[in-house]
């Protein structure tokens, strides 16, 4: 399992509801000026009530009627954007939010939701501009600063991430996710004092498996395998039924050249979760290196059943087949893997063309 995927499991998905922007609501009309069905104020209020209650279809109908009666009501488009965000309909959400932004450019909440819509799609680069605009307008906005700091982090802008996140220490230094991200940014920026401060606080407040696991990951990235090993063992002692520390411990032992110990930990992880692809690939590499080709093939076949597009597993499978004397089958598998890798590279090149794409280590926003 990749570092990013592990953190997906560790980090809670906070901010599950977007900010309900109510600005630029229609002006109230006289009691008899319009029927309830055609009264934009009453429709707007009904839409707000439905949205708060989670009746999204009803809310959408009301806000669309408001926009049809008066296309200049920014709040109608803003709330339609919120509705689409709740449904994870990101293109439609952004269309509505940008309409609202044009009508009410002074409302920071609209731009915050635009940034959040990009953020939720892992498009951290495009999220930066709207978040920056909110921070400029509202420097004390905790949510905007936190999200902008994460976007900088995901784009490898370590110093900018520190500049945005460190001032939140007074409010956020009891949050494990915040401390870990700040510590990693400081580590990357070679700010040893801040990294030690963040990691020290992380160890100080943590009372559960998350702390030791995150510290183990941090030490692994520092190539401090002794301390990483120690943290993963502490994690296992607290929660022996969680597979990911066994998997990471297997990776550490494999990197250190302790293949038997690595294989033992990979097997422990797979006993708890047979679908851990990284553990199976790690175990297959050890079996192949020790010339246990049949055992390696079993693991790789299992990986491909779980993930047919895993080009690395297919390439290793081709090598194993060749070494087993199954030349024709092995060469075909190698050719298939090479084609798959080339296609993936071409797709990645097209994705990168014309812009810098972030390399996130986290995929979900903290609470």
C-alpha cells in the first residue's frame, strides 16, 4: 500500500458539508406582491430549509426557481453549488459557484467553496488561487489557511506550507494530522527545530496507534530504519490486529536486507487483510529473490486478480515465468507489461502537459 493510500485510511474526512452561502438573497416583497409559488424570497427561504434538512432535490428546485425569476441572485447559484458539492458533482458545482462569484465577488465564502470543490477532486493546484484570495481578504480564516497550507504541501511548496500552517499552532497543536503535516513540511524544508517541535508534540499528545504509525512513516522517509522499526513495533503492541504496521515493518526489514523478517511481517499483514497488494508484491519479490518461483507466482497471480492493471506485478510475473522455464508465456507477459507501462507513461505525460501537477502525500482534508 502506498504512503498516500495509507493516509487515506488514517485521516478523517472532515468538512463534509460545504459552507451555505446566503449572501445576496432576494429582497423581501410585500405580503400580497406575489403568490407563494412565485415569491423569490419565500422560495429562497424554503430552499435554505430544505438544504439544511438534506432534502437536496427539493432545495435544488427552489433555488432554480429563484434564479429563473431573478438571475441576479448570487445566493441561489451559491447554494446550487453547495447542493452539487454534496452530491460530489464537481463540474456542476463549479459552474454554479463561478456564476455566484461573478455576481458577488466580495463574498469570501463563495471562493472558499470553489477552492474546496477543487480540493475534493485532489486538484490542489487549482485550489490554491481561490484559497489565497480568501486568506488575503480574511487573514484569520482558520479553514482557508489550513486548506491553503495543505495545498502548498501537496505541491511541494514546503516553506509556503509552513508559513500558512505554523501560525495555526495555538489552535491546531492538539490535532495529530496538523502536527504530522507541519512536521513533514519542516523536515522537507530542513527546518530541524520546527520538525522536532511538531513531531515531539505529536508524540506527547498521542495516546493511540496513530502516533506511532505516523512517526514510523516519518522515520522511514528519513531513512532512520532503526527508529522506524521501533515505532511500528510499538504500534503493533498497542493494536496487533491492524495490518498496516506489519506491512510497513515488512518494507523496513526488506530495505534493511532482512528478508526472512520482512516476509514474516508481510504474511502477518496478509493474514489480517488478504487484499493488501503491497504486502503481496513485497512477499513475491522476496520469494523471487530466494528462487522460490512457484510461491512468487502464487502471490503475483493474486495481485493481478485484485488489480489487473498492475504493470509492475505483471513485469515481475514475466521474469518469474522465464526463470521457471516458461519462456513463451514469460515473454508475452513481459511484452504486455511493457505496453501497459508505455500507455501509463503516455497518459501521465498528457496529464502533465502544460501544468505542474502536485504530488500529494495526503488525499483527504483534516478536521
